[in-house]
C-alpha cells in the first residue's frame, strides 16, 4: 500500500490541492499530471479527534486507480483556513495530541493514503509553536513506521522553528495573497531564498503558486478558468480588468526558477481553478519540468475534453 509514498522521492514534485467542493468534478486525466494530490481538508475537533466531513465522500475508487496507474501519491490535508480553530487547545494538551495522532493514523491507513499535510493557519503564541513542534515529532514517528510522508504548508512570512522543518519531509510555501499584485515571480524567488537562508534544505521546499487572480483594488478572488472564459488573455498576460493573476508564461517562469534553484517542487492552490485545455496552468508546469528533465513522465497526448472549470 505504501510503496509509492517514497517511490520517486527524487522527482520534482508537482503537488495539487483538491478541495472537497471539487470532488464532483474530479478529472482523472488532469490529476494524472501531478506527483501528489492533496485532499482538502479534514480538521481536528476540540477533543483531538479528526473530523473528515465531506472529505469522506471523496471519489476513493478513482483516486486509488489514479495512484495505481500513475504513481500519484494521495495526501490528506489537516487544517486550513477556517479549519484550524481547535489546533491550539489540542497541541497544548499531551493527551489530545496523542489522540489526534492515533485518529490520523487510523484514517490514513484505512483510506490507503500516502501521507499527511498539516496546514495550521496558524500558531500564534510560544505555547502554540511548542505544541506544534511536538505534534509534528509525534506524527513523524508514527508515519515513518508505515513509510508515509509528512509535509507542512505555511505562509512564507512565518518564522518557522528549526525543529519543525527538520522534522518534516516538505515545507510548502503559500507564496500568494500578498499586496496588490499578490503573487509575482520576484516575490516567489524572494520567499524561496528567505527559507533557504534560514537553513531549510532546498530539496524540502515546495513553492506554492495560485491558480486564481485577485482584484488589485478590493482583493476579490477569481479563478483562472473564469478569467480565461471572460477575457481570453494571451499566455504572457498577468493582468486583466484590474485583476492580477499568474498566466501560463509566469507559471512556466516560476517553475523554471524553482528547478534552477534546486527546490523540491511546486504546489498548486487549487487544481479545480484551472482550465482543461491548452491554456491550462498545470500543463505549463509539466512542460517546464519536461523541458528541464526530459526523463520525466510525459503528459497525456491529448488534453481532457472539457475546456474549463468554474468556481
């Protein structure tokens, strides 16, 4: 079951989140372009038990088939925006931490998953950070017994404790949602360099890229697919109607820069915001990887049939 959790660990990772509200539109051909698919998201309750919610209704048979055919690792995300409310009280209590680790392991093994992504947004106090590190260390001990991976997803401006990044396999940087132009290539490179300078090994770092734009004035988000449907931007355009986004050329440049810097991969929030034709941002990532590493698996010879995915 866990053979693919560490298979191809040297590969440049192409990681994509699949939120529960996209399950009904899950596209296996699109997901086959990923090395890692993260199911978003379970959350801890006040007692330290895992609440799966709608994640329990994921298309499991299709997901297991995806892994069997394409060696795509299947990862469960715990936390995220509005799903982190109980982390603080849980991690500061030894009994609840232990209960959370046990609950997570039962789910990961039962659902035949390959790892865990922890997305606590975010620790605030010293006690939070201490409990966070203790949780990571307990999780790592449990996960490594089954050869399962552990990643954390963090805002780049967070001063991540050394013990945290030393414990985990991957650190995913949410390099988006900054100011007016919320995710520029320059900011992405700065975020990578900041974490490298803090001592985090480049191979552990995964750069997050957005598949959505934000209005420069009011910050309202719009999916890349909707922007393509409305404006039909050229591949090198990143701004339309006051909305800043990452077009195919910028996504290619970010991926190329990640490859040249030697980091572990790129991460996408989220694949349901992409188009499913030749304008696809995910396909831009894969093309950049294939150009740099021609031994990497090739994309499907033809794109999926649908042209886009709406929010």
